């Protein structure tokens, strides 16, 4: 299965990370090309917080996650405004050419290179021509500031305590260049990049050509 099922963290995930991630999510929502009538999918939606930024915009919302516990929290957070599915990002239960916008927030770095490639392939399959991907994930930079290195160290500690496999996958993700390396293989073009957290996290908007 793709990703990590956070079976034991759902209850405390939002209290622990909401304040840390709220600015990031709000900025990503401003980057997203929302328009009325869009179909939007959040892959690895977790507690649904990124989808809450899409509410009240006239869009049809969907989220998918492996963890039933996370989805229970997401159902509460979204108050029934999204179709939430317990499923695997490797096998999205949607026909091709379904979505105008697909989001994934701090999800792809959890996967090894092969699974990451498979998940992106599935996202491209269900994306409409001219559709877009809004991805939030770790950003590789060659020259961090002192603050950037301290932030990187703090992130690395969190990744380490998430488990050896998770940690190794996130290190591999960065060593291979992160999100920008996914573009050419899948017919995607990088439209916008915003780098935050002292150079450690990126918001990427990609178009399907």
C-alpha cells in the first residue's frame, strides 16, 4: 500500500500540527486555481485540513486516505462537504480524466521512489487534460542558511521518529531532487514554486500538458 496509515496519531495530529501547517495550507490555497464547478481530489488527505481551504468555492471535493481514523477526523473537520474514501493512492477508485485539480500535502516524500512514481502516474491518469497538481512537500536546496539548516535538522528529527522506512524514503526523495524531478516523465510542467520554512518546504503548481 502507498504511504503510511497513521492509525495511532489521528487524535493528536491536528492539535500538534495545525498551528505549524496553517500558514502553509493557507498559502497553498491562494496558489490553487479555484473556480466554480471544479472537481478536486486530495491524495493522502489525512484529517482533511487542506480540503477545508477548498470549501465554499463551488467545487466538488474528494479525499482519499489509508487511515480510517484520520478519515473520521476529516469527516468532522469537513462537515460532510467532501466525499471521503478509505483507499490506496496506488489504485485510485476513479475513472480517467475525472479531476481538474489534485492535491497532495506532505505525502509523496513518505514513499520510496517506485511507489512515488506509481502514485504520480495514477494522479495523472485521473487528471483532465489541462488539469493541475498542487503539491506541498520537502524542497531540496543546495545552499541553506543557518536558519535553514536548523529547520532541516528539526524536520529530520521528526522524520526519524516517524520510523526507519519513512525516514529513509524522505532522505531518498530529497537526494533525488524532490518534486521538480517528476515533471518530464509524466508530461507535467512546473508553473509555480514557492519555497518556505527557510528553504525546506515547497509549494508546487504543475500543469498536465
